[in-house]
């Protein structure tokens, strides 16, 4: 059994997730004699429409505020299960106040009408649902109530944890039986960090978390990392795209860092790549085995995601094209050690394979390497390539590693927590925390720093942005 349940919590995570599921949908084959190299049963469940037609829906729970869903319809059966059941239990008069419906994007309208669609124009994307391909099960969309104009829970750890408790009680979310081999989680730390922590803690057993999205509110991020280190088999912090630095890694694309539609597509590409081995038909890799490969030197559960995309077939210097999305760094240094490593290449030419072997050949421990076919981007992919046309086939390289570089991350978070105990009491109070909580967090982060650093020395002054805590 390799089934995975996917969790997406937060607006940006759902931008990433929409690209991710469009990529999964592109692996389906419809011509006689064609056979996909991906095992769809890992990520999809089979169902039937109201017309009795067979269809596949993602094994997904998708959390966001109601206003962020855009024109997303009510799923496979055309009805909002939660709202209909609530109305059915009320015998009195019902006065309905409904917002004007959100119009569908041009792209979605063409899809619904069965018309040919061209790649999206970024200016037309308002919501993550504007470019989605897949059909969701009615229980997939989990619509949280919108906040009042005067409410701001961003970075509020306690309020976000309480939001899960209330939502779970109102919807009986955890009463459903979950049958799966692993759990893959994406969440916006600033708005859904506490929510996701409480969700994972509600399971009676440890689950696998392969991804964490970190956006703003660095002290909140530190709390999330502490909690995920306790609850998850593997966590991957991803820094806010607004803090990404320019460099050779984005020379071949016109990436707009202020557009979630753009940055989420790049992140989704690397997330999809590094988790692809768990969905391949001929692969024995699982979420559990992947976590074990990354913990060869101890119980290390924080990993770094790095990658290069797109890649020219004649590239000879692969290492210097990599960008560490977990630390905002394109630098490589011999002072850092790798405990475990998984590499996934897509569409590599012979020249690229040779370049890879020359680079990684002397690495110890040797990376677990998976070479897969090139990426065939769906029509929903952004047109940020030089010709304003999305190529039909793209190459990429993604690596996931447990590394002593994590000590730099924990050192900076520990310093931030320590600063808050001395001169930022207002931030602590705003987050609903006690000063003793922050001191305990600081000590835990320092212990994690020592665990990941080992006997190595590094410069604390390296310039890696974590985001800002605002008073």
C-alpha cells in the first residue's frame, strides 16, 4: 500500500497545489496502447459522477478561507455537502444572503466548454482555482469562514491553533476514517502554521509530512519548525519567495517574484519532482523509505530543497545552477556536510548525466538518484520563458538533503527568539504567547542547531533572509 493523503492549507499552498495537481493530471493517458509510468492510485481515488462516468479525484484535503476559493465549483456531485446538510437540519425560515458569484476565468470557461486552451496570461489569474484542471471530491474543499475586516491572525500561533479546534468541532473533520500510507502536507506557516500543527497533533499516531511552506512572521515559523520536528517524519521549510535572490538559477526565465502564480509554479515543479519516485510504477520508494534515506546519520527530520529549472541540455556546471529554497542561498561550501541526499533529474541528456556523475561521483554518502522522463508542462503553466511560449518538454533537477546548513537556519531562529525575550515583548504578546514559551523555544532551537552542526564551524553572518516579524 502506497496511498498518500495530501493536505494543502493556506492560499499560497493552494497556488502551489493547483500546479501540482495539474501536473498529476497530465500523466493520465487516453490513447490505446499508451501506458503511464505513474501509478495514479497513489494520489487519486476512483469515483463516479452523477452521470455514472468513472473519474479520478485527488486524495486531498484543501483548507483555505472562503473568499480565496474564487469560482471553484462544488465538486464531483455539484453540491456543497456541508451547507446542504446544515440547511436540511433546520425546519424554520431561512433568509439567505449570498455574495455575487465570482466569474470564471477565461481559461476555466474554455476548459468547461471543451475548447482548446492556450497557456494562461498571468494578468488573468486572480485565484488559485482560475487555472485548475482536476475534479475534486466534495469533501476535498474545506472552506474556513472569512475573517472580519478588523481581525488579523497572521502570525498568531495561538489563534491559528484555536481555529483548527473550532473548525474540527463544527465539521466533525477528524471523525472520518483516514486510510493511507503517508501524509504529504503543504501549509502557509504565517496563516495556517498553528492550524496545521493542531491538525497533525490530532492524529493518534505519527504521520509523514514532506513539505512546509514558510511565509513571513519568522517567530511563528520557528514555532512551526519546533512542532513539526516533533510530529513529522520529515519537514522541508521553504522561504518566502519575496526574499529569493536573483542569480544564475533564474537567468532563463522571467520570474515575477510578486506573482503567486509564477513563484508557485517553480516551487510546484521541484516539489513534484522530488516526490515523483513515490508515485512511479516501477519504484519501490515510499515516503517512509525516503525519510530513512535522509536520516542516515541520526534522527534528522529537517531537509533542504534545492533545484535548477529549466536546464539546457548542454549545461556543464549543474552545481552552480542550484538554489537552496530552504535557506535562500545559491552558495555551496565544503564546510557543510550532507547526511543524506535524494536527487531527481527530469529529461537529462547524455551530457547532463555525465555532468551529474562527475559532480556527485565522489560524494559520501552517495545520493539516491532517480532519472525520469522530461516534464510535459500543462497549458496552465506560466509563460515566463524567453519566447513567451511554454516549451513542450522541459528538463529539471531537484535535490533534497539533510545537511549541516540547517544549523544556520536554527541559529538565526534562535537569535530571533532570544531578541524577542529582550526587546520585542510586544510581538510575543501579539502572538498570544508567554515569555517563558519563547525562552523554551529559544533553547529547543539552540539544541537543534547543535544537533545539525555537529563538530563543524560556520559563519553566523551569512546573509539568509527569514522574513520579518512586525510589531
